[in-house]
């Protein structure tokens, strides 16, 4: 017990001693007091609010180079000519393969067929044939018929199109314009039978090349005969090209040779001569947003007669590109081959000369597009002619045929205007009027068988998807002709109204009807050659 007390006493004494020796002074220290709390800053969303741009009212002028379009031309228009019967041209319905046929008064028979082959991308071939014939009731031998067979084709490579075609035509007219009480002829004695064979071929680029050069060399051959009377052979070689300098300037150059040989048959005397024209036509075309200017000069040799032909014309836009002012100084040669002249007057006798007509015209006018559908054009010009042919009746015989009388120098003040209203493909109306004022005739007293004024109009209206109405109107003032007593006599004018309708029964069949010369005006475009009166034709159209 005593040992325990002793040990406890010793330990307590040691503890007191140690506590007595401890340093009670406070040690240096740094106390940091802060209210900072480490938190993330709130993200700020960026708001995009662009200010409104000022409206740009200027119109950008964009130039487009439109590539060649491979269209399927299965139906070809018939050229207008003064015939005894002015046949109404039909607006065909249907596809590339069709058969159209009809009959009518005046023993009229009509047939047309078309066949199309190829996809239009690599190859394209169209074949067509047309026939029409009528027999008049008022005058003996007032008959005519026409047959035409045509083929056209194209082969497309990556950059070029090789194209060609051929046409064979046969036309029969009869010289019925004589006094039937005095003269008696067989039908074969007064027949004018034209045989016409045409062939052409060429190659043209369909896409632009690195040099911006476009070309279209082509060749045309023509063999024309008036059976047992004459023959005419023509070769036309044309080498046109153009180089694009920049977006505004294009340089154009063309060389052309037109060679014809004419030979008459079974006549005294017989004629055999050539008729040749050579031309070189350089020109510059400038196009901007306000003006289009074509400036060129064409050196020409017509049967070794040299002349410069002007080729300058321009269009200037006014009033926000709605109105255009047009003006020009242009010249050309009209080749007076028998083939070309007989297309104007099919009752023509053999020709005896090779005079080609030189025309130089100064003109000015305006063109305008108003709204989305209406267009009009007005132009006035002064034309000077060298070697102008006019048609006169053969008054030395029975007057049934026509001769060519050459006028060395003449002028014509011409005013022309036309309007059109087009509403998509639903409604189309066009009309045009032309006034001619021929003066300065010396060899001829008058401009024989020319037309002082003519008016034409045409209407096409799709009443609904399956029904088409159409109408054509033609009016002219007659000129003058020379009588058998060598006096000048006026020709009466003429009025010709035609109308028709076509109804599409289904995809394969359509029905059509035409009424020609509704006013029954038996006018004379050529002296002694009265046209047919009112006549009707009707038929069907089959697509396959």
C-alpha cells in the first residue's frame, strides 16, 4: 500500500515540474478571413439579331447561252403562196406518228402522214408526206394538186450535230386563165408540172468550246424542172462562223456561194446560162443592257457585178426595257431563179434572163412588250431596188401565162405593223398590215401585180383541253395589170376568211373540219386566175 502511494506521489511531482517549464507565450500565426465561395459564372447566351438590309432595286442583267434544242419537228408548215385555192393550214394534234385524211367540196382530197424515230438525244429521224388536190367547178381546168415527201434527220455527238434532209415535190397547175370561148386546149397542153428535189447536209456545234467558236458549214443541192419546158440545178455552199470575244462582243464571218444553171427545152430560141452569187459577210455584234448593235459590210459578186451591201442595224431599249427603238441600213440580193419566181406565181412562162434583184433598205421603228401577253411592232422604211421583176400577162398571145418584165431602178416606201396577244398555249391572236408605195418606175408604167396593202390575222383558241377553234383572215387591195390593149387596169382586192375546229376524241383519234373563203369572194390575185369560192373539208386524225 505504501508502495502505491509512493509511486503516485513521484508521478504527480514530475508532471507538475514539466508543466511549470512550458512556454505559455502565443506563437506567431496569420489568420485569413474571407467570404469567397468558388462557384461557376452563369453562361451568357449569344443572341444574333441582324439588322434589316436595304432593298436593292437595281435589276441584274444576266446573259445566258442557250444550247441547241433538239425539238421533234414532226409537222412542218406549208409556205404561203397565191394559189387558186388558199388552203387553210391546220394545227395538228397528236404525237410524232400520225395519219391525217379528209375530203371535201370541189372534189378535194387531203392526206398527211408523219413518222418519227430516235430519242432526240443521240439520233432523230422524221419522215412526212402530204397530198392535196382540188377540181374547180366554175372554170374548165381550174384544177391543181401537190404532193410532197420529206425526210430530216440528225445525229448528235458529244459536242456536234450532224444533220441533213431531203424533199421530193410534185406540183401540177393548169394555165386556165384564157378566154375559153375563143381558145380550145387539151388539158395536157396547158399543164405546168413542177418537179422539185432538194437535199441538204451540215454540221454544227451544240456546246461551247474553249475557244468560244461556233460554226455551221452546210451544203444544199436543188434540182427543179418544169416538165418538157426547162430544168434548173442549184448548189449552195455556206460557211458561217462566229467568235465570242467577251460577254458583249461577238465577231461573225460568213462566206456563201450560190451557183445555178438554167436550161430551157423545146423552145425557140433555147436558153442556157448560169446565175451565180458570191458573198463574204464579216460583222460585229455588240450587246449590252441597253443596246444591241450589229455592224457589218457584205462584198457581193452577182454574175460578176460587184457591190457592197450594208448590214447595219440596232435596237435601243427605253422606259425600263419595255420599248425598243429599232433602226437599220441593210441590203441583200434576191436571186431570181425560175424556181424562186414560180413560188410567187406558178403560172409563169420560161425566163430569158438572169437578173437578180438588189435591195437596199433604210428603216426605223419601235417594238414593245406591254404586260405579260401583248406585243406590237411598227416599222417604216425606204427600199431602193435594182432589177426588180414584175409580172405581166403574155398579151401577145392568149394571156394565159405570165412574163417577167425587169425594172432597172425603183423605190418603195413601206410601212408595216403587227400585234400579237399570247396567253400561254390556250389563246393566240396575231395580226399584221403592210402598205407599199412603189414609185420611180421608168420601163414599166406601173408596178404590175404588186400589192399596195394587205392585212392578215390569225386566231387559235383552245376552248378546253379537247377542243380547238381557229380562224384566219386575209384582205388585200389589188394593184394594176396591163391589158391586151396595152392599157393599165386595176385589179379588185380580195377578202378571204377561213375557220375551223378540231376535237380530240381520245388519245388516238381526233376529228377536224375547215371552211375556206367563207365570204365566197372569188377574187383574182393574178389577172384571169379566179380563186375558188366557199369550200369545206373534214376528216380524222389518227395518232399511233
